[in-house]
């Protein structure tokens, strides 16, 4: 179980959420977790930047309507565990390329799964 802190960069006051998600969660699902926890509306393009990888929906990010962008790693095929993150590791989530909402996603802690909790869950904001 990963404890993630999602922080909207350049916000004053600081806007952030702490969520618990299984390590087996795909980045496509992490997109959904971020959208819901930050109260966004699933109405704009998004992408993840992890190291030198660009991760997202290869068909949406192509922008040409002609198929997949070969430089974009498919977010549906990558899980948080696949990223090989350690506690303290960070990556970026960008939402709405016009307004350029940039979020820092930090793996704060690796936790034991609570059998009485339904995941994912926002635990603090």
C-alpha cells in the first residue's frame, strides 16, 4: 500500500491531498484518484513525468487523431509498483495543458494493507 501526497505546485495556500492506493494501481487509475481527490472534472488532457519517461494515453497525447504516439508509455500498462519507487521518490502529474496544472506526487510511505479499508482512499487534505 502506497501513501501518496499529491501537491498542486505554485499554489498559495498549499493545496494537497494524502491518498492510500495499492502498489498494483495502474497510472491510468492514479489519474482517476488524482482527479477525484483534487476535485477536478476529467475534462482535460493529462500526462505523467517519471524520470525521463512520458506516461499517459498514447492515443490522446498524439494530438493528431492518427493513432498512438510511440514516445508515450501507456498509463494503463504501468503500475505504481512497476516504477520501482522508494519512499521519498517524486514524479509529476500535469493536468490541463492550457492552464498547466502541475502536481508533485510523492511516495511518502509504504504501508501494510488494512483489511477493513476500501482502497483507494483520501485520508487527509
